[in-house]
C-alpha cells in the first residue's frame, strides 16, 4: 500500500512546495519510489522547484481523458526514484472542479503505484484543499513561527478536523438528530468540540466509535523558516495544545532553519537538499524525514497487532 502525505498550510508562502520537493528527494535517496503531485490547482509551481521547464501532459490530460491512467503522466526528475505529476494546465479547471472530478483525482491518487505519494496543496481552508488533505490519515501542516502563520495554522487544523468529523458522521450510522444538527445550514458556525457535545447528547452509544475513528487521523506539523531567537519549544507547545483539544493525534516533526540559500536554489532551479546536503536546514529536513519513516513504521506495526 502506498503512503500518501498531503502537505498544506493555513497561510500561503510558508514553504509547502519547498518541503514537498525536499522530503520527496530524501525519501527517493533512501531507495523509495516516490511521486510528487502538484495539487495547488491554479497556482502550481512545484515543477520550477524541481528544475522542470514547461512540463507537458499533467493532471489536465487525465481530467480531459487524453490519458486514462494517472501514473502515465508521472515524469522522471533529476533525482532517481523521484517522479512528478504537474497540474500546470489545470488553471481553467479550478473554477469548475466538479465533485466528480475531485473524486476521480482522489481515487486515481490512491491507486498510484509508488511507495510514497506526496501532495503539494494550496494554502487555506477551501473545500478542494480540505478534501485533498483528507485523502490520507496522515497530513502534514506547515507554518512559520510568525503569529499570523500560527493563527492561520490553527484555523486550518480546525477546518480539516471538522471536515474529517463530518465525513465520519455522514458515512456511518449516526443518529439522524446528530446528522441534522451537524449538517443544518443554520449551524455553519458550529465547531469541532460542539459537535462532540451534540453526539454525546443524541447518540451516546456512538461516542467511543467516533473518538476511535478520529484517533486514526495523524496530523503532523513542521515549523519552517525558523530563526535563532525563536522559542525552541514552540512546536511542542502547539502539539500539546492540539492533542488536548482534539481527539486526533498530533505530532510535531521539527523546525527547519531559515537559510538564504533556499530561495537562491529556487532561482537557480536546483533542488536545495541536493545542492547543499550538509547545511543546518538540510540536516533538519533529514531528521524530519527519518521521523516520518519511524512514525510510519510504528503505525503499520500497530495496525498489524490490532
Ligand atoms: N527554510 C527556509 N529558509 C529560507 N527561505 C525559505 C525557506 N523555506 C522556503 N523558503 C522560501 O520561501 C518562499 C516560499 O516557499 P514555497 O513556494 O515553498 O512556499 P509555499 O507554501 O509552497 O507557497 P504557496 O502558498 O504560494 O504555494 C520561496 O521563495 C522559498 O525559497
Ligand atoms: Mg506552493
């Protein structure tokens, strides 16, 4: 089974595409077969970070049925084992991404024949991003240490959690009173903890089921563009707060130091971890990659036992 890691954020420009390209490269260097999928529809630029000029035949060819299987549009990159699917020509589709097209993309992604599938998503809480983020039980959220970025990160976490919670309630046999309350148009402002109260009140038998389902989701957090004068424990604090307030599992993966050579690598169309493998930021990225692999191993061991 491939492992899918969607990467998103509450705020734009925090380093999602850079981190997707870096983690993808590091997985590939460990001998894993990896595909990076640019799903920032309408604002895609991952190809530039990978040094690929004018990629052809991407997601658009799959959506307009020129190509029947999504893996046919995966192209090799300069890193062996690392492949790429672009969405450069999907700008026209973004306004018209029908629910059926979204499902078609999600279904095709889950069938891609790779060990690791990394999805570079847009920022913010629009439904396309949240649904692509929900493709997997293990999503990665990026923020910077700036208060505005952290604020938007919490907003994104809440929106993603709520979307997952609603999916569970919709799909499984919850009391109709719960469904009506959760999906009522008058309750648009209802937040995740309120919904748990609704379930407890109307459907107490399903409380444990809901909590167990929610605990299957593993949110991972990375703080990027980290500078020396910032509180080293910031990520751990966010992890603690989230684990206290939500029934899902939150794991802080680590900080990635700020390095001016990162934008310079983008300008010169080099993959940073390839060009500068021995910098502090590359060491941070390697540590994070190892932590992801370790947590994956623990998850699959746990699922074999249960
Ligand atoms: N650790 C870092 N140190 C210095 N610069 C960085 C770091 N990480 C990313 N950058 C720079 O920040 C800018 C934004 O990065 P990137 O495009 O990866 O962000 P993004 O979250 O994908 O943006 P968008 O929301 O527009 O898709 C780029 O110029 C990149 O080179
Ligand atoms: Mg990006």
